[in-house]
């Protein structure tokens, strides 16, 4: 309990410090004290205050929401399928969400306030296919089959997305940066709607936490303790879809946050899902905040896509974990 409390305090303090740095660093550097003044003593005639509140604050909020959503989605995925390699990008949820958004946009059906729900539907649909194909055969659902089916269906969905973009140049121009997994060029309406969708997914995750703890003991033990396996897994799938849909609708298919963050919390703090869910939200937000800062500053005056930075760190971690798990 003490370790969990200390972890909450530490992550909260790091998030505050990271948020101040994120708001201050950019094409125009703004001192930390000026950033704080913009919140507590806003002056509409002050240029720096306007830059912070009207331009940079939306990107900060988007980074926090996206990182938190992906961190919690990773915890739920790994708990439901009992696979430490469970991650939205690897198991195809991000690819399914991106495909749904691109298809509806190409058909002219996409609305700013509807994008998070469209992305959530695409993520949930593709993950259901992953589970269906993984359950086929005599051995049933295994970590190896889930991972392989996820990678294969993710590649399949990505190839369809690429085909649509090649055939529709207008959609390609509109979504080229977004598909790289970036926080540039944000739409305020989408970010606001996605925050509500992510909030619903987070609330559902907190509600499911006690049941997921018992599910970790095994199906028979969980049933003996009164847990409905079907209900728990269906609601968990809904929460995962909402979280992934919200994250992808804001920043595109950013990977590996949901893989790295739960592993850090599990190894350093606790394996209790009730603790992991809120801590993974804080840690996920912090990790994506750092990745976005790195993407904006490492190659100044050029700016990398945020998803590039998460992949540079996450891909080696995935390879290391996979080599240990399947050796």
C-alpha cells in the first residue's frame, strides 16, 4: 500500500513537471514561471500566455489523454488474454481503428464528433477477429496464437488502409500525418469528444478491476468466487475498444505504450489490477508526454512523429520480451 501511494505521488509530480516543460518548449521557449502565470494570472494581452493557453494546451491535453488511454488498454488486454505481450498496436486494435476511420473518411461518412466511436468500433471488430481465429484448433487460445494472429490481421488491415489511401489522394493528404501517429494538427472537437470516450473506458476499467483480479486466478477459481466470465470479458473488450478508439482518433496508431507501461507498473509497484489501472493511466500519460517532447526537440528545427519515438523504444522491448517468452 505504501509503495502504491508513493508511486501515485511520484507519477503525479513528474506529470506536473513534464506538463510545464511540454508547454514551455517549442519554436518559442517560454520560462516555467511564465507558464504558471498563464494559468493562475492569465493576461489576454500577453503573447506568451496566449501561446500557452490557445495553442499548446490542446496538444498537452491530447498527449495526456492518449497516453493514459493506451496505458490502461494495455493493462486490460494483458489481463483478459493472460498474455504479457498484449498491446493494442501488436494485436491489431490500432490498425482496426485506423482502418475504420480511413474508410469512413474516404466514403464521406466521417464526422469530427463521431471519429472516436468509429475508431472504437473498428478496434473492437478487429480484436474480435483476432480472438476468433486464435481460438480455432485443438489447442484453443494460446499466447503465441493470439500474438501471431494479431500481427497478421494488423498487417492485413494496414494493407487495406494503404490501398484506400493510394486510391483516394484527398484522404491521403488529410490523414498522412495522423497515420504516422502524431500529435500535430489536432482538432479540438475530436480531442474533446475522445476525452469523454476515454473517460467512459477508464471508468469501466476501474469497475472491472476486482473481477479481473479474480480472473487472474484462473477461470474455475473466478467462477467459484462468483465472477461471470462472459460478462467480464465482454465489458473488458468494450472498455479496451473505447480506450483504443479514443487514443487513435486523437493521435493516430501510436504503438507500444500499452506494452511498456503495464510491465513497468507490474514489476516496480503492484500486480493488483485495482492499482495498475490508475497508475498505468498516469504512467502512460507521462511516457507519451516524454516521447512527444523528444519528437519535438531532438532534431530541431525538424519535428518527428510522436509514434516514431514510442516505436524506437517499444520495438526492442517487445523483441526482448518475445525472445524470453517463447524460447
